[in-house]
C-alpha cells in the first residue's frame, strides 16, 4: 500500500536516522499504526492545545510541537536503545497536556490544584504501568508493537521545560520594556544606565550641566 510506504519513509527509524535521515526526528510523530491510534493522540493533543492557547498564544503554541518533536526523538535515541522504530504523537500529546496542566495551575484555587495533583499522579502511574508492560487497549496497536513509555515521559519533561522557558522569556521581555520605558526618557536630561535614571548629561535634554 502507498500509505504503508509513506509511513515507513516517515517513521522514527533508529538506523535510518543514524544514516542521516534526520527528518524522521520530526516526521515520526506524524504517522501512526492505526486510525484509532491516531485519533487517541490527536484528540488528546487538540483538547490540551485548546486549554493552553490563552496562556501561550498562537505563535508559541505552534512552535512548541516543532521544538518538542526532535527533543523527544533525540531522547529516544539516547535513553531507549531498544526502540528501533516509533510512530505516534503521544509524546507531543503528553507535552501539551503538561502545558495545559501548568496553565490551569497558574490560575487554579486550592481545590483545583489538588485535582491537578491527582491527575499528575495518574499520569505518572500510567507511564509506570506502561514501563511495566501494561498497555492501554484503546490505542489498537498491532501485535509486536509496544507502547514507548519513554516518549511519554520525555514529553512530560519537555512540556515542563518549554513552559519554564516561555515564562522566563516573557519576564525578560517585560523587564526590557520596563527598562526602556523608565530608563530612557526623551528630552528629559536623564541618561543613566538602563533602568537607572540617576545620572544626567547635557546632550539628551540639550542642556549642559
């Protein structure tokens, strides 16, 4: 089948990646083993994306999967040497679920945060059961294909890292904006260092001191 040939061309293939087919670091997350497998991954990802959109915005939300995909694949290369082939967006979906949980946590009350902690514990339990060989039946994986629990764990870690970087960048941007607003005042004679308006000079305000 043509679709099977395309899937084989795009799937995460350890030996092919080592031979230079680096597009598989991204494309392996786009192909699946069955329609049901794809539906579970994409529905989870879309629901989580809708939750996190107000917090991240469209630009960061669209960048997040593109950043996470090669990181998850590289993690599989390093930490899952027995994983020769991989297909699925579940790692990306878990990354988005982590982002959604962090976005909800930020504005949640005590009761909601307790519920989020329970959900987080449930996710860790799910990954632990997958690592022990207990596979959820709703993905409809073919015989001989195991759940790559490492991809789920890597997705969670990547989501946490992306959230931290996003918040840090926003803080830096706000500080820069504040420093420009407070540190450089045109025509006031104030010319100290950024954020410090203590020094004065003659050229900004056109008046010598």
